[in-house]
C-alpha cells in the first residue's frame, strides 16, 4: 500500500457506500481523505468521525448535486449491480451516472473512479485474451449500462478534462466460488489497492483497466494497469482445489462457459417470462 502521512484528499465521495464494495472502501480509504462523503439509498449506519452521509437515490438529480459539493475525488459504485428491468437500469445506472458526471463537472472534481464490469465485454470468449482497447461487447442490459458510462466518462474527459478510471471489475467477492472466477476473481484487498493507486496516480486522463487478482487463469492483458503501479497480491489459485471439488466441469459449448460474461451471457432478456427466456 502507498505510504501517506496526512490525507492527500479533502473529500472523497463513495457512491454505493452501503454495498459490499463500498463497505470495503469505507474502511480502507479512511486515511486518504479529510472527509469521506458516503452516499447510498440504503441506510449507511452510524456517522463516524470524518464522514458525512447522503441517503438518496442517484436518480434524484438535485440530491446528487448536493452531495457533490466540496468533493475532489469520486468513487462511483452505486447502482444496480446485476441484470434488472430496463427501467431500473435506466434510472439507477444510466441517469444516476449521468447525474454523477454532470455534478462532478460543475463542481470541478478532479477524477471519477468508476466500477465498470466484465459484463461490458462479456461476449468475448474465455479462450481469448483481450486488452482494454477492444470494442465493447456487453452481455446484458446491465453490461450496456456499463458501456454507456465508459463512453460517458470518455466524453467528459475529451470535452471537459474530467479524468476517469473505469475498472472492469471481474468478480469481487470474499473468495472465488466457481471455475470462471478462477480467472475473474478480485480480492477485497486487491480491489482496495487498485482504487488507492487510481486515486494516488498524479494523472490518469481517461483509462480503462481490468480488475482481477494475480490469477494464473486470466482473460485480460492489463498492461495499462502497470502504469498505475497496481500489483495484486492475492490469487484465485489458492482456492483452485476447493473450487474443483465443489463445482462440476461445464460444457465448453454452453454460453455460460464459453463467454467471459459467464451466466450473464447465457441468460435471456430479464423481462421475459422466466420459463421462456
Ligand atoms: P452492492 O449491491 O453490494 O452495492 C451497490 C449499492 O448501490 C447498494 O448499496 C445499493 O443500495 C446502491 N444503489 C443501487 N441503486 C441505487 C440508486 N438508484 N441510488 C442510490 N444507491 C443505489 O454491489 P457491489 O458488489 O458492492 O458492487 C458495487 C459496484 O461494483 C456496482 O456498480 C457493480 O455493478 C460493480 N461491480 C461489482 C462487481 C462485484 O463482483 N462485486 C463486479 C463488477 C462490477
């Protein structure tokens, strides 16, 4: 981890702060900001020493503009974290992210670190190694919303100079629990390290990087992450025997096994009758 003697940032906003990854960063980013602004529509618990809380929906434009006041860095995690109805994706992920970017521009925020996803490129095959410059191939409406924000962030950088780092997170959970995650797993510690490097690197312009740990199985050429000094310490390899023992070998022709997006690539449209998807 980077050494710091005093907080390098005034005010870091974390959206989705009540969620799984937000709760991780609420702890690990504490030394990095004089104040953490935490936002979620779910309760955020007790207000701790250097925190301010905003319980609101990202679809509420005025609320997002309020929470952005005085913020210098944003970690944008809030939104639907998996496939949902188009209306939910539209309100939470698309409109919500637009509000974040527009408020960040108006408040002269330096940088947004955005939780994109493997599902932005989920239709590449697991046998392919791809870098951050391949065309997007979303595997779901959720994935489409991630590609939207990757492009929104590029527009805000090219036109207004608002920096962004979009992290295509693989599977960020306590441990890998299926065979696909042996390639896509990102440990909580490595996620924190990646976000800290994303904050501390003097200039990132507009970047897309992949978020996975140091796994032997790997779909991604993450050369761009080298620039950030991201050196993951954990590996899904430590769980390989456990995963093999607990999960069957899948049919390589099945879309959930064939494509990097896994089950998201195999599922039908979310709003169809589940029996006919
Ligand atoms: P999570 O579901 O635990 O956290 C998401 C948070 O966003 C929740 O606390 C929820 O209340 C909040 N939220 C949802 N819609 C909202 C809205 N309209 N307004 C305000 N708050 C809203 O999910 P997790 O795992 O912490 O994911 C965080 C981000 O990382 C998400 O954007 C997700 O898409 C992304 N991501 C996560 C991955 C993972 O493996 N955990 C993989 C790829 C991307």
